[in-house]
């Protein structure tokens, strides 16, 4: 019926954000109480999010959602993983990129503009025809999946690598049952068309390894990952070799 039934079986709790801790606007009351209780019980709490936001932005937003940042030993996002890889050229994929980047993001929000701060080594172009690769953060406002086909077709013709900062397929709209698409859906569409994509968020194990680096002796049998996506949270936990708990009131509520 709740984490209280199994809390003593684990020392480390890896939490997803959207749909587990909050709805995008405010934290779920029970989730806030649960995190406080886990912290009191001296459990290590980690946030792993497929958000395209930077780590710093995510931590700053926690108090507005009702959470105390001090309760979390680590907060890591898919967006932070991608930003670091672009900045440090820490993967073969990002080492071989050329300079011209077509940045896909919601221009109505400041997050997208902030994301590219510090990536001045790249030249951000306005036309897909001028690009060497795509950096995809958040969907364009008002776009449906089919609306991306012309853009992706041009990208495919140029064999442009597609870097996805948020691999989630969908998210639950605030206070409703409406499902919004995330950039992972567009990445998978591009892959299905024959394009090359690159992600470092869930379900890839890179983000799990990064998030648990501060734990000196990690006993995976004492780790529980909590999420609301079978494709990302549960599959990611399986890949990393830890047990998982599915929140069924989120994106899978109609299943």
C-alpha cells in the first residue's frame, strides 16, 4: 500500500520527479511527507530525472514544489548528462560532432535558452539545412508528432545526429489526464525513420552510474528505484541491476 511496507529493505531510494514527486506545478503531499520520512530514517535519497533542465535549475525549483534540497544526496538530470557530454566531449558520439547545431526547444520558455549557456564552442543555426547535428530539448509549442516529419526528413537527408536531452515519451498534464508528448517520442520517430540518436538519460545506465558515484560501497540489493514509466524507470532500474517500484497513478493509469 505504500513505501512504509518495504522501507526497511532498502538504504538508497532513487526517485523520478514528474508523476512521482510532483505534477510540474506542485509536489504531491504524500510524496513530500514520504521524502521527509525517508530522510528522518537516514536513507540516501537520489533524484534521477529525464528532464532536459540543467541540474542547478532542477535543484533551485525543489523548494517551490515543497521539497527541501538538503534531503537529497544527489540530483541528476538527463539534460545535465547531455550538457556535460557536449561540454567535455566525454563520449565518442559528442567527440565527433561538428560545430553547427540546430537547437529544438520551446521558445516560449526560458529553460531552452539557459540550457545552451556555456556551450559557446558550438554555432547555433536557425535553419536545419545549415546544421551538423540536432540538440533536442523540448517540443515546439503547438506541435503534434506528425508536424515534425518535414523537419526530420530534411535531417535524415543530411544524416544529422539527433541528441535528445529528454528521452521521456510522454508526461501527464498538470491536474488532468491529458498526456503531453516529450522529446523522446520525436527521437524514437527519427530513429524509426533511420536516423541516429543519442541519449544519456533513463533507461541508459550512464545516468544511474553518475547519480550513485558519491556512494562509496554501493550494495545494489539495497537500492530501490521509484518511477511511473515502464519504458524508462523500470527498464532503467533493470538495466542497472536494482529493484524498482512502479507508480501506477501516472502515465500508465489507463493501462
